[in-house]
C-alpha cells in the first residue's frame, strides 16, 4: 500500500529519548495508536450487513482495535447522530460508520472534525464533511457490470426490472446512474423499468407484482441488493410460476449485488444467474485497519494498494475502492469468495 507517515520517525526518536507518551498529538493519555474506536453498524435487516457485523465483532475480539460498545443505527439517521454523540461523550478517538443517508450526516462529520476525531465511512461516501477514508467498492462498476451481463444474456432485447436502492444514498445513485447510462448507450433495445425501493424488500416485491401484471413478458431483473431483495423476489416469482431454471424457456435472467451465501445457493440452483460480490469481509477488515491507521497518524495518497484495490482522491477525503468480482455458475464455488469462507466457518 502507498503509505507515508507524516512524523513516524520523529515520534520514534522522541519517544525513545524522552519517554513521552505521544508526538504531535493534543492528548498524551493514549499514546501513538491508542484510544477507543466508536463503531456504528448501519442496519440489521440484510444478510450482507449481518455478515459485516460478524466480521467487525471478530476483528474487535482479535484486538485489531480497542472499541467502545458497538451501536446499530438501524437505517435511522437520527439514531446515527445520537450514537456518534455517545461515542464522543465516551472519549472515542476515531469513528467507523456506514451512513445510509449520505446527505444528512454532514453536521455530525463537521462536529467530529472540529474535535479532531477521524472518521472511516464504510460502503457509503458522505456527500459533505471531512472523511479520513471511505472503504467501499466501485458502485458505478456494479451498475455497469450488471447492465453488461443482462444486455449480453438477453442479446440486447427485452424488458428489465431494476430494483433501485435509496437514491438519497451514494450507492443507490451510483448503481442506478451507471446502469441507466450503460443501457442507454449499449443496449437501446432493452426497456428498463426503474423501481425505487428505499432498499426495502416488501416495496420491491409489491412493485414487481404490479409491473409483471402490466408487462408479463419481463425477461430480466437487476437487484441492487440481494440481501433485502432476493427472498421476496424469488417467493413472488415462484407464486406466479415464473421461477424457471436458468437455460429453460421462460427463464427470467436475474443479476444481484451483495454476494451473500443465499445468492450463491440460488445461483447453484439455477434460480438466479449472477451476483456481484460486495466484500463484507474486506469492508470490515479495512474499516478497522484504517481506524487504527488514523490513530497512528498515518496518511495516504492516490494509487494502487497492496490488497488489489485503488485509493482515489474524493472532494472530502480519500476512498479505497475494493475489488468486487462477478459471480456466476462458473465460479460460484471459488473458495476465495467470502461467502464460501463464511459457510466453512459455520
């Protein structure tokens, strides 16, 4: 990874000679790399985020950081703001969060910045407010790759339903805008029905039912989050006798995002065709890594890392864009995929 420490050498010499507790830090109580980390989990209504939570808990247990009691804002910006305030009251020296409403967290970020508390944002990029590091995959690539897969499988013709995530979130916007741009440019023969869902499975199911009633010839579905959309979608298609195996007549080609074990099982069973694996394990690993790096006073710059990702400069900080592979029946059993590792552990 391309890392440059701003004053690590100076700190080392100063510590050795004078036995001071810190260098270039306002407080000497915790020492270099010390201090508690406040970690807010964003929600518990999707398999992806529950897996992320398990990886975070394991990392904390293994001592990767010293953490305050974990909180869960349950997709509620008010709870997230309150949880962040609790972290500051408890003396947090760094904060890890995954704000689902990226436009409403700016004031809290400004408050943390004023207190010199660095923030790592996971999976989402706040619209405003300074961020030490964003840890996420390239969500525009999600939309583009989903478009290309569907377009090629459908040979450029047909009707596709798109379950859009919350368009107030950067992920929902990135995936939706990229999917549309790709479809408009490369597959003009495919009609796309954009269904706003706010990441809610029941909303997606209800809108899919209405769309199928008006357009029974739907032959493709793009689910922007399999963790919330997979089960209600499969249940509805089965109820309507539209859940036909991949490769058979009348099969609806489905691609998802998340890469959870349930999606892998659905691919193996021929119920869906593909997913893009959002790396829950790497999200947790590097969220804790960057929280520790922030406490250590490390800084980063643009360029490739040592873990097959790329750090980019964003208006309010930096972003580590982690790899997110396409998973189909050809590679669904790859042991390197985190969902397969999770199954082995269980």
